[in-house]
C-alpha cells in the first residue's frame, strides 16, 4: 500500500469561517486575532486495484488556475482521472471544497470518473444546516453530475475498506480503515485530525460532541497502538502520517 500526503497549505480561520492562506515566514499571527491556524492535507492511497482519495481539501487553485489537489496528485506520480473513490469523512468546506474545480467561471467535477462516498445523514445535514461550513452549491452540482454512493452507519465498502460512523465532530462524521492484508491505514478525519490530540485529553469547542470526540481519540489511539495502524492526520502541523505506541497509558507518536 502506498500513502501520499497531499499538502494544500497552512491557513487561518476565524468566526467568518473563511480560510486565509498563512505563511509563517512572512505573516504575523497577531494580525489575525481570534483565529485558528491549521494545515490542510488530503491523502492519496494506492491499493492493488484502486486509487483512493481521503477528503479533498479546500479546492483552491494556483495562479495558473490549476487545482492544488490535482497538482499534488501529479507530484505523487498519478493522474487525477485515475482516482477511483473519494472517501469523505464529512462535508465541511475545508474537507469538501476540492470535490469540484472552479475553472473559467464554471464548476467542474474534480474527479469525474470516481465514486464519491458520503454518509447519507451528512449529505442531508449539508442541505438543511444553517452553518456556513457547508457550501451547498457544491453538493447541488455533485447531485446532478457525480457518481455518488451514500452509506449509512458502519460497514465495509470493499474487502479492504471499512467505514465507521462516529459522529462527535459533526453528527454524521465517519472514519475509515484500509487493510490490504499486510498494512493497516486509518483516516480519522476531524475526530483525530492531529497527532498531538492523543497526547492530552481535552474537550474541543469546535466539536459537535466534544466529550465523545475526546473518548473516540482515546479509543482509536489504543487500537492504533495494538493493531499497528498507520494514522493519517488531516490537520497536523508536524507528522501527517505516524504510528502510535502506548507505554504505561501514555501515547507516543512514532
């Protein structure tokens, strides 16, 4: 199994929910009060018979109008049209913006040959929620043009890919485990977005159910250590991919 981090960049986000590029070499955090500073990085996983994308980033383009996500996939040695499945943890904009590409004033599917896998409850929430984290124009376009597969609860997509409805960050958030018989790769979305969140217990205000998210981080950390999962951290500022060790009830990021 090959796993590639598709680093889209660093951003600040405040109460407006707008993601502004942030370059620590020239930008001053003090100029952006009450902001959260995050990295955004989808992941590409190559299996024997599939090329999987975990979440799609913000969908921002470079100066030439080329999608950062597409360029990163090419740098990893693949073509965007080779992606067979786009597995969505949830549909907040920083995870779903790259499902489409804005080009010359038009919206296009970023992965027209792929199947987009989404929790049905999350899809329905996206259309009914008043939160600015959901950009419904994207989902309306997908509904008309994309190959969509809605899943409910927890289960298996293929012999290698399983999904689990966790809630916690948002009511219908899901996580994925890929097991090819040799390696195991876990994508925790925004329930386990940074490795440092395993090192300290806390309830985050940005989670729908912060206590459940805290409990899930502990649960997934223990499983990762026991079963040798490689964990993928979507918002990590340090290690985007890491294994977990557990020693005397304390996690260590390897």
